[in-house]
């Protein structure tokens, strides 16, 4: 516990009722930092429709959190798909502003002086994405340079990887160019960095000499207290929980599953639960052993993870385009659910190293479909013989109380 009740302003655009994994890291950090004696106020978006995934059930989890919100209907209108000139402008401007949320960042900057005077923070934590939020560091330091500003980086520049139509690819290339230039300026205002995986460290060191602390996204044991325990299913159920990333190739996953032996495939069910592109949905709807389901509330998603034989995490972005640093946040919920994880990604990437080094399940390279199919078959045979084991004691090192203690210690050293 802190001997002095230090104050934190926590800038997180994504916060309930925004759903998905984007806000879970912030929810858990805030909850457990409070337990370690920090006084926290979250600065977030106030738009109930300002993101693709809304989960009102999460509001109960943050009902005791002090919060300041900034609502901008323009962002809500943009994500609702409303067609008007303002939204066309918002779609174009992020080439230079990095993301549509740059107008939210601008609103917060205009009010920053009042925020600082009212809350008198010792530390400001800024979490990205959205990447434009990092610009807030400069405003904070210009108002009070004694405030320690920390950047929590959940994703790196791989999110600007070109994809889609020709014009979309050109826009992504421009965004990546501007991101590199802007971060050269912004990073000098940060006193420290938090990253979910140590593979981020080398990239950050290209921009700053400030300390970097690896803090994985923890799971919260409280989330699992009232869930039903695992019971063997009639079919070998493999669950992909959460959004199917737009950069991931559904065809590569299809190839891996079609390489399974007939007796394995006939008794296997692949469930894809969450948002996905129309292209991916069409492909999986045409596969007899796959079932596509819509996004469900957070607790229901965790329950499904606890019930499955394997929980799948899948990355098909090549290493040279950022895939080596992608560790989807769903992995840490999977760890909490205790069921073994099936990880498929680029060879030697951070995701596969995480699963292998902690013995969290099964892993294989996306470029070696026969080996990946062999891993699934191995897990199936264990399940068939009642020998498929849950995640063991290694799970404990990812518990929120343990992980956030390291974060609290890191912040204490900076104050």
C-alpha cells in the first residue's frame, strides 16, 4: 500500500459501456490500483454508441469508479454508419489525425487545465489505442511538468498495416507515416511506459530512454466466481471468443481445420463468437463444423470460455508486418477460464512464446498448417481419453492482484 494516497488521472477513451477487450485492461488496472491505495479518476468517452461493441453489463463493474466523460455525437454518428458530409470528413481526417477519436482528444486538451487544477494528479496514465490519445501528454506537461505521465501501449503500429481496397491501403500507409513522425514528438513527454509483452520494448526504446515495464493484462478472479465449471461436451468444442480481427485470414484457419483427420473433424465444433467481417462470416457459415455467433455480454463470453475444450487465439499477420508483437487481449481471459489455449500465429512470435513458456496449452505456426492440425489432433486424442488437462498453477502469476502489484510498485518508484 502507498504511505501517501497518490492521485492518478487515467485517460482511457474505451470504458464501459464500451465493450470488448479494449477496456478490460483499464477496468482491472483501476480496480486493483485502488486496492493498493491509489486515488483514481478515469477520463473517458461519454458516448454510448461511440464504438462497435457496446456492453451495458460492464457498467456494474465500474459503478464506484470516479469518472469524467466527454461526449461527441460526431464519433457516435461515425460508428453508427450515418452518411453525411461531417462523417466523410471524419473518415478522411484520421489519415493525419491517426483515428476518428482525435476530435475527442482535442476536446480533452481544451479542458486539460481545468482537469489538472481540479484533480491535482501525481500521475497521469494514458492508454492507447486510440493512438491520438498519446497527444495528451504534451498538454499535461505544459500545464504541470511535475506530473509523471505514463503511456500504456496495448498495441503497436501493426494496426496501421495496409489492408482492404486500394484507397484504404494508401490511407493506412499515410497513417503509419504520420504515426512514426508524431510519436517522435510525443514520446519525449512520457516518464515511463507500460507494455503487455516484452517484445514491445525494443520498439519503444527507439523513441525514448524512459523506463519500460512489462505488465501483462491480468485476469480478474472475481469474474469467474459465479460461473459453472467445465464439463466434457459431446463434441470437441474449440471456441474463438471476441472479434475476429479484420487482419486475420479466415482462409488460413479453414485450411488448418480441413487438414484434420476425418474422425477428428467429424467430432469437432469450431465456434466463432463475436464481431467479424462479412467476408469471414460468409466463409465460416459455409463450413459444416463451424458455427458463427454474435457478440455476447462479457460474463456470458467468460462462461463459454470455461465450457469449451480449447480456447482459440489466432494471428495471421506476418512477423515482418507486426505479427511478432501481437498478443490479443482475449488470451488473458482464456487464462482465467483455465481451459487449455490453442494459439496459432507467426513462427516465434510473442503470442506463441507466451503460450509455450507458460505451458498454457498448444501452439503452432500459421505457416505450418499440418503441424497446427497435428496439435489440434493431439489435444483431441487427450480429450477423447479424458486426459486433456486444464491450465495449472502457472495461471496464478496472471491474477490481477499479483500483476497490478507490480504496476503499483512501478508507479510508486516514479512519484
